[in-house]
């Protein structure tokens, strides 16, 4: 049976658990002295998964929280908050 999450919270939690399992696998690979390139490929997969999870959270935030703030006349506050997140990534 396929995993079909009901909402964003479940989807994000599920993806983070997958990432945690993947990270545990990479740690085991390190402990077992696996080939460096194989480990690097696994790390890239983890990074990609986390990025997609972050994108899912951002999309949900924009659709729900930001839309709500804009409807309450707090557009500038909503934009400032999002910009702070992106500024931290640089």
C-alpha cells in the first residue's frame, strides 16, 4: 500500500523520517569505510530530500500563513519574514 499523507504536516514529517533513515545509512557507510564517492552520492540525495521538504514547507506557508497575513493587511510583515529566511541561506 502506498503512503498517502493527509496533510502537509504528515508529508513533512514522513519526509524527515526518510531523511533521518538515509542519514543513519550514510553514517553506517562511514563506519564501514565505504567508498567515498558512494557516500557523497548518498549525501547529495539527503540534501536534495531536505531541500524538497523545505520547498513543501515554504509552499504551505505561502498558501496559508502569508495569504492570511496579506488578507489582514500585513503584507510587508509577511514579505519581510520570508526574506529573512532567504537571507540566512546566503
